[in-house]
C-alpha cells in the first residue's frame, strides 16, 4: 500500500486470460494481511490505473504464458480502493545506484505470497538488485520468488522501508537434463510510476 486507499501491484495481475481482457475493477478485492481465513483489512477496488504502454493481450505475448520483455517496465498498476484502510503506507523510492548488494546501501528484500504458500507472507532478505542500463526502467534482482508477480522489492535502511520496484517475472535457463532453472528476476522500477502519481493521482 502506497497510501491508505492506493495499492501498487503488477498490471498483469488484473488481466483475465480467459476473456483476453482486463477484469472489471469491482470484481477485485484487496485483502490486507491475509492469513488463511483471517485478514487485517479489506476493500473492493473502485478503479485502477495502468500504464497505457502495457500490452498484455494473448496476441501481444511471445508465448501464451510469457510477457514480452519490452513490457516489463510498463507492468504496473495502481488500485484505487473504495475504503480507506488503517495501515502505514510504504513510500516509493527511485534508486540511482547501479547495483545494491546486501550491506552496501541498505538491505534489499522481496515480500509476497508465494504460490506454494499462498496464505503465508514470505520474505527474502539480503537480495541483490541492480539497474540494467540496457533495460531502462527495469530492475534485475536475485530474490527468491515463486509466483509472486506484483510483490514489492523493498529497500530497508534502519527502521525505514521504501518500494524500489514491483516484481514482474523470472528469467529461466533450460537444461535438457535438469529442466528449467531460474536465473534472475525482473521488476519494474518505482521511477516508472512516480511521474504518474504526481500528475494523475493528486
């Protein structure tokens, strides 16, 4: 949550491949702090804003279960909630360092609900993340993740946390003997959405 009524996530999470179109906002429910059948807060989504550059229809993908690499920098969405939730928002932050290994400039972490433990918040601390000059707006990271698209890439400094990116996808290598091996993850940089926040969400 970036404000008491706004949530930052990956745009792909709002796409229904069954109808090859975006879901209706009112059909989306945001649940805060979910733990099995309990949760801290809940609200229906009134509307959402996504990058106009993000193309995710089936015909726009290299394969039905893949995202076009050029779309990763645009893979973000902001949910506008109907109800205000009592929670301390996490601010966005643009990183300028080309590389952020653990212990150098704070600590990098990815926090989300993995597909193998969907009701348990998983956190991988001490990751490495870097900005790739060949991929503007994209953060490459080496955080453990299984089906956590939309999870925040966090930068911790002391007792403060900020969002530097939103996890989008994993890049794999295929070995005929071992199968698919994850190499690294890619995330959209927070810098890609900050201008929109200033101009459109005042």
